[in-house]
């Protein structure tokens, strides 16, 4: 009875390991040089290959080799940078961070907390609007004499009528005005302790409460 050859995983996927790749690179060089030598042997003695043409072909081989080396170096740098980012993100577990985001969380009904935001310049006043999960405005807060950089404004966890808001996450936005009446750029921030790191998206994301934050969006880290 005839039997079929058994293929291993690498054969099925077409994967070639580093040794095979090295071997293929050597074959590519040999093929190029063999073709060049054959071309020189078969050239017309009365019309030989121009020196510049010969040099151009050698330069082409050198250029290909340089590109291969550059790509290999770039891949190594990317892996190195990735390992640094992963290590840096893991070291943040347990630390308090402020990162780009527009949510504030009440752990319990009516809990007093703070909203955080970054100002590009000094502001005479800022209007903070807080929304529930349905997009309804539940509270507005006015703050004055705000500095450039990260600001923190107290939110007592009460709605417009002074009733405690239920525990959960609330969205907020901030509009700031400078002393000359012009608007000041605002970046809203989330604040919380890093509970873990997720790599689901391909890069490290810090897990803060129920949210995931890219490490590049972190503005402040504290113990």
C-alpha cells in the first residue's frame, strides 16, 4: 500500500528558520555571481562589457546586501524597543497614574473624588460638565485661577440636586478660558492605580479600573 510522506509543521507553513534563511542568502549571492561570470564569458570579444556596466552590476549586489543588513538591524531595534516598553509598562503595576482619558469613577454612591485635566496655559476659569452613561448632564462644576499643566478639581459625587450619584463611571469634558477671554487647550485625564498590563492589542496597555491605556498616553506617574 502506498503511503504519503509526512510533512512537518515548517513544511506545511513554509517557515524557514535562521539557518535556512542564511543558506538562501548565500545561494542568492552565488546565483548573482555565476550569472555575472557567465555573462562575461559569453560576451562578444569585439564588443566586451563596458567597465562602468560591470561596476554598476557589482554596485547593485552591494546595495542589495546593504538593504538586507539595514532591515535586519531595524528588526533588532524594534524587538529591543518592544522589550523595553514591555518592561517599563510592567514596572508601573501598583503605581498611581494620570493618562489621557475622559472618565471619572465613583467606587461607591456619592463618593468624593477628583477630575484631572491638563491645560496648555493658565486659565481664569473652567467649566467641567459630567455625564452619566446615557449622555445626560448630571453635574456642572466651575473652577477658577487654574495653572498651566495638570489640574485637579474636587467632585463630591452629588448631582445637580445634591443627591448622591450611583457608583459607576462618568464621562466629563472641560472648557477653559484664559484671562484674555480666549479658549485654552484642554486634555482630559483619567486617574487611578495600575492593576495590570494587557498585551491583547499587540502593544502594552495599562489596566486602570475598567479601562485600558496605552503607555504613550501617560502624563504622570506617582507611587
